[in-house]
C-alpha cells in the first residue's frame, strides 16, 4: 500500500478540517471541538495541550505569575581559627600545651584541636524562594518581576565539660610578649603551680543568608512555530524568546561566633569569660542580565544570567566580658575576655565595591494552562564580605586578660582589629510550582 500524502491524512482526533488552509489540502492545525474550549486563548489554540500544532504568542499564558520554590543550597563556610585544644598525653607539661609555632599541628603532635582550624557552617541548608511578576502589555514585551529568598540558619556548636581535668582543655593564642605559641588552661588533671583547674567551654557559631531583588523585563526578540514530539512524532508548538532584565539587587550575610568559658580555680575562685564576634554584610547594587526561554510542547527551559555591581557594607561588632568571683568574695565585672580585649572591642564599618554574578537554569513541565512544575539550579558568587571568624586576632598580650595589673599595660596592645575580607558563594537545587493567570 503506497504511503498516504499529507492531503490524504485524516485530521487528528476526528476534528473538522480547516478549509483552504494550505495548497494541496494539507492542514497546519485543526480546530478543537467545543469541549476543548479551555485550551484556547482568545480563540486560538494555545501551547499544544490538546495535541495539535497551531498559532501561539511569544509569551506565557496570562499577565500575572507567581513561583514558589524549595531550596537545597550549599554555601561557603566561615573559617574559624583554633579556639579550643586538648592533649592525647595525660601527663603533658602545661608549658607544652600549645600549637606549633606556625599555629597548626604536626604529624606526631600530642595536641589535638577540639574546635576551629577549619570552616564551619558549610553544610547544605534548606530554604525557600518566591518570585512574582506581571506583564504591562498584551504582547508581553515589557514586564516587572520581584523575588525574595532565605536559607535556614547554618549552625555549628561545641560544648565540652571537664569536671575532673580529663579531658584537658586549653584556649590557644600567640603570645606577643614571648613571640611563642601559648594557651590559657581551662581544665587540667593535676595541679599547676599549686592550683587545680576545672571548667567547661561552650562555642556557638551561626550564619544567615538571604536576598531580594526587583527588575524590569524587556523583550529583545521572540519566535514561535511547530515541531514534532520526540516520543510519538505528533505535532507540537515551539516558542523561544530573549529578554533583558534591569533592576536592583540586595543581599545580606550575617555571621556570629561566641565563646563562653566557665572555670573554677582552687584556690582562687570562678571565672566566667565571654568573647563575641559578629559580622553583618549587606549588598546594594545595579542588576543586569539576560533570560533565554524555550518551550516545546509542555516542556520548557530557561537560562538566566545576571551580574550585579554595587557596594558591600560590612559591619563588625566585637565584645568581651569577664566575671570573677573570688572564693568567699563578691562577683566583679571586667571588660574583655580572651580574644576580645579593650584593644579590639568595638563596632567597625567599611564600604567596598563588589560584584555578584548569578547563573540559573530552570526546567519546567506545564501541567495545564495555569500550573507548571519546575526544577532548577542556581550558582551565586559575592566578591567581598567580612566573615566573623576572620576578624579574630590570635596575637595577644596576656597581661591584658582580666584582671589587668595596675597600672594597666601600655605597650604590645594586642589583639588589634583590622578588616579581613573574603568572598562568598552559594549554589544548589530548586524545586517549585508556578502559577499563571
């Protein structure tokens, strides 16, 4: 049997043939039956949901859209210097209870770092994002869009209590008076200079990341046509468009680090010591980029590339306090802890130029004319931020540790504060649901 020509093929689904559509009787599309009216947009077949191929515009259905997304993002962690050490040797000389001269550990060193010396808050974090927008004209050539996202707080904490001196606990630092690594003892199994040390250390770190933005969408070009379904060869509509986006971008990254030490010295008394380092980074900038969209039947793909240029304002707050209660005496309050002293305590602010490029890929499947499920990936980079852990100066004068001698020290006034900047990135998956009206 010879193959049938296009003119001899019956219309799909038994639909009526459009008269005079093409020379030779071939039909570019068929008219849906009245029961298919919900697939029409102003009387024209739309998006190919009914299994036909027909005229379509260069935009999405409707003038309004909202997309809600679940985020699973990995972020760059915050570096924290060694804050608490111990020893694998119970009878170690307290004078040897410190890091190597280069501030780390050797291969056979009996010292172990209990917390610090690495990045924290670097685990994958959950979050959410909402985007919404509207077209300002029927041809969908100019529109407005805004979004907001937030990740759950990243947190790494550590607590160790030593009521017998086992494990050994000590807080390392670099002694600027001797030019050597040293430490303050928190807990030790035997008396040191006739004094027993017992105590605990509680360390808590936290990171928060969020952002928002608003932009105008301007269409640069679009096209639509017909293709075939790769699965069954049926005709289906295709659409592609290129948009430029111009607008505003805001990001915020907050870090905090706190060390709480409770020590009991016999004879002596109790010492409650607190060191706090907080940082807040806000970015405000001009955002520009392109959005490439392609739709084939119910499937769609969107590639988003943007770059924001603007200012990062970094604010750092350092605080420390010590409460000393001598045996049989009353509590006395002092300014300063171990790493936060009168020489670096304060609030500091700095502004610096920064760039924030962002790439995003989103795949979608249209469930019906109004609802689409989406899955995507985002990569975001922030060139200049101040992390709380980087603002810690391990170089300190032990004479500044409360209670200071009288008269107080007037030289080797360390630790000092200076802004230390780093970059930041976040990337991960997005799963969402989009509605259009």
